């Protein structure tokens, strides 16, 4: 067995409050699940995605110097394939949401800017969203050029169904979640203990999700 | 989620192997693995164990619960309980399938285990169907699903959440026909008077 | 879409457009000059006040709202008492598709003019009662096409999504799975090509 | 009835779920004509119905006519927009499945605006993918969770020469079988050139 292969990870400055690579992967794994099941787009994780992509590239470069007969190359390759699936799939889901809800997402981004809140899209996603919106707008305008004022741009906005049902896992003890069950009154209150899993309507827990108190599964 | 995606998450589960090779620690992006010493058990993620097993470079040590007695006990409990029993592993079905499928020669009484796992799965699936039916009958808009594993939760998707979404919609929808408060702005003929997301 | 989404109509939703094409009975509350042609049984230029006509939902909605409604819509017969009684007796036995292809959507639009909420209740009752049927159908690998025919569009969408997921799960349980496949549109494109080729062959 | 033709556009699309039928230029033109005529009539009726301050006078004889006319325009426009929008959604999916070059017979079913939209979309997407990481990241691969490094594939068409990332050139003939790294064949599987043999 060839024992000479030495592969190390890119030096990541590891101060106390920074995440280890393993923790970064966990963050993206959780973000993947959240993005998969949340009806709306969630805050981006660009810094971590970029750091992971850097690691992937670095590892790929190192692997090029390794002989294909070394069985360890296969293991590194499999790990890379898993990470690449994780990251590309995560980014694809975000693009799909951007393409579906572009007008609403751009509006909400603008509101966040006005309120000095953190944006949900990174600059590249934002640019993509704007180009996408413009391309749809141009397309519609050229169809309707014979009679331009009859379009109803307000009605055309597509919103996600924030009342859709999701399953979550709680990361801590949480008391008094109001369940929006579609009845106007007498909403139930529920408590969660750390680790408990419930099926519930997204709207009832969206803020807990964004705080990081729960994650979707 | 598709079953292969659930499998992807389950493949992170650590498992013991007995390598048939020697190697220093491997520095994977997700953490260090090894060192490997022939015949000395070590812990690796399931995906790696299966990969090495396919190349005949290790034996897989089955997790403690992958055992006829323990699983028989679980099965009996599952039968006796109306609710769902906590499973010995949160990915029992995927782990069992991957290990039994790729390392049958490392597992004692493999056919018996296969049958019991299948029985447990079937009992739980049947309970799930009754629970789903009950939930819809009561139009319950939340439910604790504590002891369900990811693959089981996935088996109720999308049908249960979709049906509940529609019940919620039917309960809350208030559509245009009696909406006498909404005026129609005729002259500018803009603004729809029907909401498509009510 | 790869993330979870259930039917929630929007401006471009083809199902909602087709649902709002369903006709419902309406009475004209005012004379409508030059709109006589809406009534196929008359040659007159104006539509008379008091005319009873079946109008598509989209028109009935827009003309019944506001301070000065032009038409008064009525409940379609499938939501009237006789039909509600049939659904109450055994919703599972009903060929809902024959009632209306868009039973729930139509019902949700018209339930507003039943002040006793009977329509609202029958929609929920029907959906809830028939859920078991849809779930069993979705879990059944060899589903009987004649039963699917009895579902309305909303039920069919839920059935189809459930059936697709159940098939994937069964496939996974049976084999090693994870086969990489050609994209759906690519496959359809090929199928169609083959049909086109056949046609050319016959000519 | 108004907007029947517009609704036929939607029926045509809805019958063809999963494929893109030829762009129905004739029917689109007819719908546009209906909108234009209705809109002109609405404008003149609107002028008659409006009082001095531009607000609809409910007691005017033409008020109900205007209501019907406005509803008919709105419906026509909604169907027309939905027809075009849903076609773009299918085109968008085709970009992910066929890549940036559409098969000629698909292209033949598009109108020139759609072809233009497709290349715009394709450009935006490429630009976005290039912005990822240091040297760009192709989001069109790694579509499913990875299972094994190498897979066996059968070639379904006479494809010709195909170069692997290490420079090896393969001759892909119909029915030839190959054992290749998964990452090298994924795109050709998506495009229907290869079939994955399990």
C-alpha cells in the first residue's frame, strides 16, 4: 500500500471564533435542508460557500499530482464529489427560487436595504435576479407593444406559499409557538424541547428558522 | 426529497471498519480519518466504509443494533405500541440497506436480519398511513413526529403536507365573489380585483 | 421544482385559468348595451336586465363586485343541497370529475354566496373524506386508471405527486437505486421524435 | 364569449405538459386583435362614462358595458401572458437539460423573441456560474448525490469523438459500452447520449 501520499488542507486562519472546515460543511448541510423545504428564499451563506469552493479547488489541484493507482485518491475524489453535490445543489435551489419569485425577492431586497438589514441574496445572485426580471419584462413588453397599458404588473407577482407545511427539528427548548392552523381564533400554543421534531406550518416558525433556533428536515 | 438524497445524509453516519491495509491519517476536508492499521478497528463515515468494502480493503463491523435479538425486541415493541418507538439509529433503514447490500459476508444471520428490518419498516409504514389519515380527518395542523427517521418522514412527503396545505387554503380562502368592499378602478383598468394568493 | 411546493395558484397558473373558465349561472341586474352577443339565444344588440345566463367564472367575478354589480351570480347546481347530500352520504363513491374537473377551485370561488357556509363545509368534508382514497391510490403501484378518472384536478395533482414519490421509494427499497437518468424534457423530446418518425414512415 | 381564443392558447399548452408545442403565431395574433379592439372600445366607453373629475358615473348607461369590456381585456391579457410565461419556464428547464445549444427541432418551435430570451438567460446563467469560486462552478453537473466514482454507460447514439478531462479521446458509437468516471458522463446522460447501466 502506498503510504507516501500527503495531502493537507489549505491553511485556514483558525482564531477562536472562526469555524473549522468541518463546522462549515455542517452549516452548508443545514442550509441545504432549510433551502430545500422552506417555501421562500433564505439568507445567503456566500462566505462559507466560497471558502468551501476554495478548499475543493485546492484539493483538486493536489490530487492531480497523485497517481490514479493510489487508493486514497479515490477516497478524496469521493469526498470532493459529495461536497460538490452539496454546494451545487444548494446553489441550484436558490436559483430556482430566484427565478420563480424574482419580482417579490427583488422588492424585499430593496426593503432590506432601506431598513439597513442584511440582504438575503449575495451580489451575484442579485445581479442574476435583476437580469432575469429584465429579460421577462422585455419579453412581455415586446408581446404587448401593440397595446402597452393593459398589463397588470401587480397581479403578476408570484409569492411563495408561506403557509405550507414543513417538518422541523428544534435546536433548543422553545416555549409558546403559536400554531397558525387556518382558523381565525383559538390558536394552539406549543412548546418544543431541544431535538424534538414537528410537522407545522412554515409561517408559524419562519422567524425561529431565521434565528437558527430550529432547522428543517 | 428523493430516497437517494436521504441516503446521502445517512452516509455521513460513522461506522467501524477493520481495514486490511496500513495508512497514515488522511486529511479530508471534512476532518481527519485514520490512521489505518491492518486488523485494528477504526471509525469512518459510512460512504467511505462502503467504498473501501467494494474494493475489498476492509471488513465492516456492524453497528450493535444490527443484531437479531435487539431487532426482534424492537419489532415486538413496535407491534405493542400504538405510537412510534424510538429506533436504535436515526437512519436504520438506509444503514441496514447499505451494509446488508454491500457487506453481507461481514454480518451474521444476514437473512434473518433482513426479514426483521423489513417487518419493522412495514409495521411503521402501516402506522404512518393510519396517522396520516387521522391527521387529515381531524384537520390537525401540527403533529409531533419525534421518533420518525428521515426516510420515514420523507415517505409522508409530499402527500401529507400537500393535503394539509390544501385544507389550510380551503379554510382561509376568501375569494372575490362577495368582495363588495373592493372597488373596481374602471378607468385605469389596472389592479386585479382577484387575489391569486388568497 | 427540486424544493417542496404544493399547488398555490398565481397569475400564470394554467390550472387557475382553466378553473376560472368553468361556467356558473348569473342574472343580469342591469341592461348591458351592445353585449347582446353574450346571449347565444338572442339576436338583439343589447343584453336585457333580468337575463339569466351561464357566464365563465372570470367574468362573473369581475362583474359581480364593486358598489354597482352588473350581475348576480348563483351557486352552480353541484354545490346545491341535492348534490351536497350525495357528497355527505358517501363522498368516496362520487365521480368528482363528473361534478367538475375543478371541483375544489370552483367551490372556493363560489362559496362566498352561501352565507350558511354549507359549501365551505362540504368542500372540506369531501376533501378530508377522500384523502384515504387518494393516499391508497398513490401507494398502489398498479393503480387502476378508472379510479384516477374519478378525481378532480386538485386531487389528481396530489395523487400524481404522491404516486411519483411512492414509486421512487419502492424502487429504492428494491434495488441499489441512484441511477442517473436523462432529463425529462430530453426524454419527451426523443419520444416525440419517434412519433414524428413513425408518421413520416406511414406517408 | 370573449377570450375563448386566449383560453385555447392555455388549453394547448396544458395538453402538452412536458414538451414545447410550436409557437402558435396565428392564435396569438388573433388574441392581440381581440385585445386591441376591446381596448379601443373601452377607451371610448370610458370617456362617455367618466364624469368631469374622471371618476366612473355608475348611473351611466354604458357603465355595465365598460365593466364587461374591462373584464374581457383583463382575461385576454392574463391568458396571453400565461401562455408566454409558461413557455419561458419550459425553455428555462431546457437550458438546464439540453445545455446552451437547443436541438434544431426544438428551436423550430420557438418564435424569435423566445430564441432571444433563451440566449439572454443562457448568458446570465453562465455569468452567474463564472462568478462562483475562483474559476467558476458548473451547476449543470453533480445533479444527484454521488454513489460511486465509476459507472458503466451504454451509448445510445453515434456521437463521434469525445474528449475526457485527462485528454483521452473516446469514439462513442451507438450501443458501445464504457466504464467511465461518473463526473465525465453526467452531462451526456442528462442529454440522453448515454444510458447509465445499473
